[in-house]
């Protein structure tokens, strides 16, 4: 990929979750708007950046659509089991002896 954003390479997009793809698309559209505004006011220094951002937007739309159609796999989100907080563990420990005393009576 000669032109475009390095963070949005197709291999990188495969690791993004759907929400992150939508967020990247929103940011790219916002950047394109700002670049077009700069171009209209004569303040744009890098005209090639408009082309790169357009390609990034097209790449994002392609990945999103391929996932909808099942052509491209959605990344598996690994979730770790939640650890009990110290406060919760302490409450459990305090409740256990009280429960045992109530049963012993």
C-alpha cells in the first residue's frame, strides 16, 4: 500500500472489532471533510492526503461489508474471567462465618 494510512492496512483491519471499524470510519470522514475545507480555502498543503483518506474510507467500507456478508471473519474477542475484587471477597468471607454460626444454633 503506497498511499494511505499505515494503521489502516488490510492486515491491521482484520484485527479490529466492528465498533473500532465504525469509529475509524467516522474519524476518516471527519478528516476528509477538514481536508476538503482546507482545499476550498487554499490552506491545503498536501493534496495527496485527500486521495489517501478516500482510499482509507473505501477500505473500511469494504471490510465492514465483507464481514456482513461473511466473506471476512470477525475477530474473536477473548474475555478473561472476572476476578473478584478484594472488597467483594472480604464480604464473602465475613458472611460465611456468620452463616455457619446461624446454622450451628
